[in-house]
C-alpha cells in the first residue's frame, strides 16, 4: 500500500462515529504484546472497536493477540483518555510494512503524543532472567540494516516528514525516567525493572544458538520479532516512545556444541556419553510468562500514564 493511498480520513471518520466525545482524542497510546492484552482491563468506560471495522487495518493472527482498539479512561478523577492496541501486526504474518505501522499513524492523528509499546522478548543476557521487565534504551534492527524491512522506505508522507530520520534519540529518556519512578512508587523490587538493548529479527523462527551468540556480541540484551517498525513510525510522527519488554524465555545459547563425532567415538569404544535434554523455546512458554506477569506490567503501565504530564 503506497503512503498516498493510506485511508486515514475513512478510518478517523469511523472512529469518530463509534466513540463518545470524551474518548475521541486519546493522549496516550499503548501497544499490547503477546499475552499482554489484559493491560486494557485497567481502563474504564471502555469502547472496543474491532480492527475488522477499520479501513486499512489488518488482522492479527498470532495466539495471545486480540484484534481491536480499546478506548477508555485511566487514572484518578476524570481520568486520562487512552487507546490500547489489543494485538499488533508483524511482517512474518504476511502484512505489508505499511499495514504493520498504519495503526501507529492513526493514533498520532487521533492526538496521541506519548506511546507505550510492550512486547514479549527472549533474554540474551544471563543477568536478565525470565520475568524481568526491560525498559529499552536502544535497539539493533537487523532487518533494517540488511534487508528491505524498514517501514520508512518509499515516498515520504509529506514535506513535513524528515527524509532521513535520526534514531539516536528513538527511545524517550523522559518516559524511561517515569518508568523507574513508577516502579519505585509501586514498591517493585530493584531487579523487577532493568534497562537494555532490544534486537529486532524478522521471525517467525526463534534464533539458532549461533544467531543468539551473534546478537549478544552485537550488544543486544533481549530479542523479539516486533516493535521496531512501530518505533520508527512513531518517531517519524513525532511521538515520544517507551518500549517495555517482558522477558519470557532465555534464548538457547549453549556454552559449547555437542560433538556428535566424540559421542560416536565413545559409543564405538563402549563408553556412551550421557547428554542432557536439548532445550527448545515454545510460544506457549511466552504466553505463560506473559499471563503470570500481566498484572505487574498492567500496574506499571498504568502508573507511568498517571505520571505523564497531560499538557
């Protein structure tokens, strides 16, 4: 879908007709990752609009993702109007990159100025165990560097958009600071929230041990199959962005490979070697940890939103 063909006016008109006046201009957006759609349960006066009713939106096909926008209020008093994406799109599902980031551009046109992106990620860093929430401070985007998977490729959306978008400030220091203040206010343990570098890979395959070792050597702490296209589109739209990655599994990176040659030699010599079971990552493991940590993530996101200046 070419940029010029994006049906913003149609989508916005549909939303305006579906939403009550007090929810039509959300100030903060949330992207809910695998198993984290329960974040919407923190909202009140909720109105859900299925993606299927919105021109330009795709359908999420990944288990643990819903396919709707949830509008509601969050926080004390009259509350802050927010919108949550319950399910995202990935290139590996077959979606064009313009479709992957289209919801982000719609949120920007609705009035969102601060975006909280969540995801499930694999840990490359032994110091970041399963269950840790990582506030992303930088990223490595292999598909952007080595293939045509940058959502900003193609004609510019308009003269007000930068042709060459700087990314040294992609991840908001202001919002990360609020995240750690929020963790303190919630009384979370010091190791519950960490900082790190996110590596984006295209998926849908999990990393080989060699690929995991490569990403670790490149400075990445966690790895996932989403998020960075959304970050790029959000920054191009002028949004402040924070990414919160929930560590749901360790990437399988053994210290050394099994030597089948040595095993065969030992077997032939009558001295078979006992081997530990081979480690394999599963999406169900990701969903299980997401479910276990859903309330912690929900409380953290809600507290961050309460602390964001509304002016």
